[in-house]
C-alpha cells in the first residue's frame, strides 16, 4: 500500500506540474516576440543593408569573381516543399501527448480513490454527500493556493454580476458531481461509467425541449445503440442497484444542463477577458459548487458528523483516499480542459471514448468488479454509439 501511495503521489505531482506550466503561461516551442527579434539583429553602418551586414564577409562573393548561378526556381520549390512536408510528418506535440496521458491517469486514479473512500466510509448508506462535498473543498484549497502563490496564477477580475451568472453553472456542476459520487457508492464503478456514457442522450433531449437546439436524424439514430448498450450492460450487472442507475442518470441530466448553461455564460460580453483563463473559470465554478453543496450535505448527513469524524480519525483509508480523490478530481478536470483547447472535435471524441474504455476496464480489474462478456458487449455498443454521436 505504501508503494502504491508513493506511485500515486508521483503521478499527481507530475500532473500538477503540467497544470502549473499552463498556469505560468509557458509554451513549448512558442512564437518569438517581434521585440526579441529586433533586439537580436546586428547593428550595421549607415548605407549598408541589414542583410549584407548580417552575412559573414567570407560568405559574400568578392569583386572580380564569378558568383554561382542561381538554382532553377522549380528545383528550389520542390526542395522547399519536400523539406516542409518532411518536417510536418515528424512534428509531434509532446505537450499534448503529456496532457492526454495525465488526463487519463488522473481520471483513472480518481475513480479508484473515490471508490475506496466511499467503500471504507460505508458505501451508499455511509457518507457519499459528505465525501462529494469535501472533494470539492480539497479542490478549492488547491485553487486558492494557486492564486496565493507568487506568479502561479493571476487572480480573475470578475464582477458581482459575473459571479451571479456563474451560479447556474456551479449549481449544475455540484448536482452532477454529488449524484455521480452517490451512484458510484451504490454500485460498481464500471457500471456507473457505462451509464454516464449515455450523457449525449440527455444533452440531445434537453437541447431540443428547453434550449431550442436542433439535433440531426443521424444523431438521434446514434442514441439507439447508446441506450441499448446501457440496458444490455444493466442486465448482466452483478452489483446492480436501482439507486445507482437513477442517480447516474440524474448526474447525466445535470451535466447536460451544465453544458448548456456554460455555453450561455460564455456569450456574456467581456467575461472571458475578466476570467483570464480556463483555469480561473474552473476554480471559480468549483468554489461556488462547494458553497452550494454545503447546505445539502448538512441537511442530509449533518446528524452523522460525529460518526464521520470518528471514521476520519481511525481509518486512514478514508482520510487518505478522500484527499487524494479531491486532488485527482481537480487535476484531471483542468487537464481535460487544456487538452480540449488544443484539439479538434474528432480528436476529442476519440479521446473521450478511449478514456472511458480505459477507466471502465482498468478500474474493474483493480477493484475486482465483474466483467461479464454480456456486460462488456453492452459497454462496447454503448460507447461505440457515443463515439458515432460525437463525430456525426
């Protein structure tokens, strides 16, 4: 267990380093500023061209000597095109690859640590809302640390009106997270992830009914395998619970609301400039989500806090995995946002599909959950439908 914790800690530090690099504003291979280029130009005597001054004297043709004839224009173009195509062929974005890898690892470890904390605290009958709320609280502490650290991340210049407009997004985010954590406490992680893969169905229905969005016939047809895959996986789920299915569906519903409200928020004039970057938007949303989750947690589980404090003090599995899951949750969500900014829609669809497959199978193996062939078939059909929905 100690080796596993050290491995998780090292992975989290690498992931946070990637987030910090983005926060500092560093860009690997970024463009050079014009002022830097001008400062690096040589100073030339008056009347001498800059180009002639920049070229070493030995490289210039001397008076009275015959200069070499220029190469044919077509040959130069062919050489230039071949060299440019070769450079494009070997242009690998290592930063993007690192984002993908850390995003996947963060999501993978979050699901494991979250399930371990929930199970050790009593499962669905224990403290799922308390754990969900405290996970947001851990993320808030890390966000405040980034703002307080020198030159780590610039504070946003948001107004009160901006914060009021962010509240609907934060409310939907808090509800989606709380229902998702409860679903994972009531059933298997793999089953919860399969149900959560059906989020596009909720987004389509919500967009058509409440937000006047149009959905093509092709997308509607793609929802058939999505829903069918979830039903097929549910039939052979050994750890099936109606509470897990219902709360996972509610998590999908609020996640769809969050996406629609976030699109409306981003149309507010000047809000992107006042937020500064995506990291600030995510941090503000998480802080508001935490504040909105507190009253619900107090009402539902406040009477059992004495028992929870006793578990926290005596059971290190709960305390360690709760803190770790909060850090993983913050880190992988921010890295997912960074990755989406650097990719197109098709790449995002492939990445999300691959992530779900890796998490479902990997977590099921680690936590020794059932992987019945019918369940795997339903998983494949459902996720395949999600992928088609995303690319059509």
